[in-house]
C-alpha cells in the first residue's frame, strides 16, 4: 500500500539564480544597461538556442562583454545531503514537478510526496496569471496540467511544504505573487542545515545565455553525489557557442558604421578666387567660438 505521508526533502536549483538580470532586479553597471536584458521568454528552440548570437551582438555593440553567471563556484558547499543523494538535471524546470521520492530518491519506502521542496530560483514558478490561463490554484487544479511556470503547484497539491530563496540581485521577487502559500526569502549566502534527499538542477536555456553553458557544466560536475539526466527530457549540451558569430557581426557593423561616418562628414571647400584667410590663433577666438569647437566628452 502506498503511503500518503510526505517524506524526504527535495532541493531544486534553477541556473538563472546565478545570472544577474538588471531588467528584473538590481542595477549592475558592470553588466550594462538594463535595456539590453529586455528579452522575451518562453520554452522553444528559438529562445533556447537561436536567439543568443543576436543578443550577444547587442552587448558587444554597446561595448559590454556578454555577461556570465556569478556566484555558483562553491554553491554546493552550503548544503548537506543524505547518503548517495541523486541529482537530476534537465533544461526545463517543468520536470521538477515530476520528481517524486517514490520513483527517484527514497527507494526503500512507498512515498508519493516530499515533505519539503526548497527552490533556489529567480522566479517563484508557483503560477502566473495569463489572459487565457488559470488565475488561481483552484482554476489550475481543474485543468490538470502544469508547466515550468507552475510546477510548484504540483507539490503543493500533494501536501508538501514549499520554500523559495530568491537571489540577492532580485530582492523584491516576482511582480506577480504566487498562487499558493509560499515561504520566501532573499539569499544571504549562508548554509542550509537540514539535509536534502534529492536535487534537481535546471539549466533554463531560454533565460540563461548559451555562452554560459560551460559554467553550468562546472556546477553540475562539482556536485558531490551522482548526477543523471532526468528520464525522457530533451537535452542538447553544450549549445553552439554564439560568441564567434556575434563578434564577427559586431566587427562588421563597426566597420560599416565607420565608413558611413567618414563618407558623410562635411568638408568646407576653399573660397574661389581668393586665398584662404589664415587660421586665427587661440587668443583671437571668442569665448563662444571656443565653446562650439571644444570636443565633447
């Protein structure tokens, strides 16, 4: 007989936790203007792979090196794990809603729900109202389906306790509140004492640029337990590096702009029939003329 009493603790980490997006959080001068991050998001091939060379080129044209993830290097050292804790990974956090202790972690018991699910993410994944989607947990439950935006509701429906830690760069959290009770906090970089029985790591390829894939590989490789691809999930890693193409296109654009500026710079022809007047010395130039000729900074 299957037990309905929740057991075990699940840790879910979204890789966008480490990608500081000034459009969604605090400003960061070293990462460029927030307008460079005004991106559309959605889980499809275009936004997961094809769009990144275009976005990288925008950074380069703005004189900003394409930004990378920060603060992931010793992340796992903040946690403790039970014996032989498995880590499952995939591109979408959708699969975190399918991860149960019965099938993936606590093989010695028949348990269908986690006691605790703790998410480290830049987004709460607990339901966002859409024009043609559910506006409440009750409406969501009636539909009987979930996505990367509301998979936390699956665990809530089973009786799990939910907690979310936002990254320090996003202290104000999402603009829309979650559809269910959710304990939230902002990351302080401290240790989490209670051990976890399983981990799910999401790459979030539509939110984290493909030029950060090597960093994801490093985070995955640093996990102290066994790691495996979530069964049945679509996976292509690393994605094609967008930076060579972006640098080539940015260089061509800069060259073209320089040519256009050179061709359109006006020149003043010498007066016909009379020699050009000698250039006045600086002391003969009026203060107003000095102001007009002073180079801009």
